[in-house]
């Protein structure tokens, strides 16, 4: 791994993680530019292209149509055939008395992927063909926000786990809609990998302020202090010196997460009824079933994302809050990188609820065998969503502010890839 030395064609930018204002050089054809202060990657070029991202977004949008409206899987049991659609699990949860669970999973797994990729395709298409209308900045900012919550790729892995749980007991056939959804979810990940947001912002109108001391955290445009409390001229996001009430909101959401954790892991997420006898499964018991039936790759994934990641995220965020409170300056760059990691991987903890959404409707054979959605699914989904919100409302720049107000910032970097603005 190597950084990029300063060169010509520099633009003024503020790092969203540490607030350092710097002149960013144009990145090489295959490389990246890092913040001189915290090491955050400001822009990548390797494998990134507006044309490729546009093509992938269009392909994903088109694949989502048959994926959502055609049969995904078919189950055969005792001469009875049952086909399910992607929304079948939502209907099952609603009918069994869990409407909030059905609504949230429907938004995350079905509605928001359509919205995100439809809006992204329109936005990238307009930029690609030279349109520079004022609506493009706010539209692309919304695409960025939806990236966290549009979870077609998470649903895919959840579907694989659900398939593993059911196919270990009865025959399951993947239908055309299922294969379209697999392709759509893969294209979702390819789109994320090929899209460089800074290259998009560079093409949209917006003038940096040379004497600026404040920046938009959505598009990183450097503005004068007078912009405080107003709207960014490029993306229309509210401009604040730091996120208002970030510590209070993060603390409240963390406390809520800790309070519902016992219910999320102690209550069953589903129950399998076979010949009138119920077999409930908690998160941990569901993992044990996968391991026992030979689906150990999925079992290992669930151990990491359903147990390791949620608890690690809450512990790390608690550490961040303590660091701001007591103005710790040690491991500052490490903490900043950890923040980006937990913000990125936190969405994958939704695998368990999506697994239930996929396999619950596959086995609904009345008195012979059927799955029931239980309260643990709602509590677990709530804990994940609240922890994602807690991560997003936390402002990592506060850790750098606290370190400067305390013992001073200990710069752990020996490489300075971008030019500091004094």
C-alpha cells in the first residue's frame, strides 16, 4: 500500500473524519489519495469509473424487477408444492402479528434498493451526458445515504443461509426470480466497488473557499464560517461545524441497544413446528443448526456478523464516547479507522432477520410443518438498526477536537500524501 505525493491540479478538501483542510492532488490512474492527518482514503481510482458504475446501476435496477415479481424458490413436501416470492416473508410476518418487523424488512430489502438504484441510474446518467442541474447534488447525496440502508446484498447472504436451513430437511428448487435476485445482489456489490463519490462531486458545480474553516460532511466542500447553519451550495446538506448533539444522540442510542440485547439474543427468532411440536431457535441455536447440518461457512459468517460485530460495535462506540469525554489522544488514527470499519460492516448484522424472512414462508404446510416468526426477530432487528443509527450520528471529528483540547494530537503517520493547509 502506498500513498500519493502532492502534485499539480490540487483541489481544496476537508477530511470528513478529522476535519483537516488540505489540498488534495489529482490521484494517479491506479491509486488513491489519503488524508495527511488521519489516513482516511479521500479518493480511489483503481477500478472506479462513472461509466461502469452507471452500467452496473442500470443492470441492478433491471434485475431487481424479475427478482421481486417472479418466484424465488419452490419447496416440495409430501406431494405439496409451495413457491415463494421475495415479499412472501413480509406477508408471513405481517399475518403472524409482526407488522413493524415486516415494514422495516420490506423497506431495507425491497423498497430502498429500488429507490437507490433508480435514483443512482438517473443521477449518473445525467452527469455522464453533461447535465449540471441543481437537483443533481441533492439527488446524489440521497444516493449516498441510501447506500447504507439498501440491503439487497445482505438479503442475498440471508437467503443463502435460509436455503441452507431448509434444504437440509426438504428439497428446495431455486427459480428464475431467485437467480435474478442473486445477479442483482452481486451487481449491487459491483456498483458499490466501481463508484467513487469524489469523482462525482468533482463534476458537480461547487466552489471551494480558500479561506474556509468549515466543510460540508456530505460532499466535503470547504466553505467559509459564515455558511454555518445554512445549506451546502453543492448538495444542499445542512452545514454544521460539528454534528449537533452528536454525543447525546449516540449515547442514547447505545443505551437503548444495550437494554434490548438480552431480548435480542435470549428470545427465539423463529419456531419450527413439526407434527404439532414446536422447535424454537434463538440466534445462537440457529447457528448451531447450520453447523450441525454441514453448512459451516454460513455458520461461521453468522458467528461473526450476528454475535461478534454487534457487541464489538457497541464496545467500540462506548470507547469513542469515553475518549471524547476524557480527551484521550492515544490511538487516535486507529480509532478513526475503526469508526469507518464498524460503519461499513454494521449493516451485515441484519443477516439473521433476513434469513427468517426468506425461510419462514418456504415451510407453511399447516399441521404437517410450518415456521412461525417470533419476537426475537423484532428485538434483534431493532438492536441492529439502532446501532447503525448510533454509528451514523457519532461525529469522528470530535475525537480529534478532544485530543487537541487535551494533551495534543499524536500523529502516528510518517507519510504525508496530501498537502496540509496552514
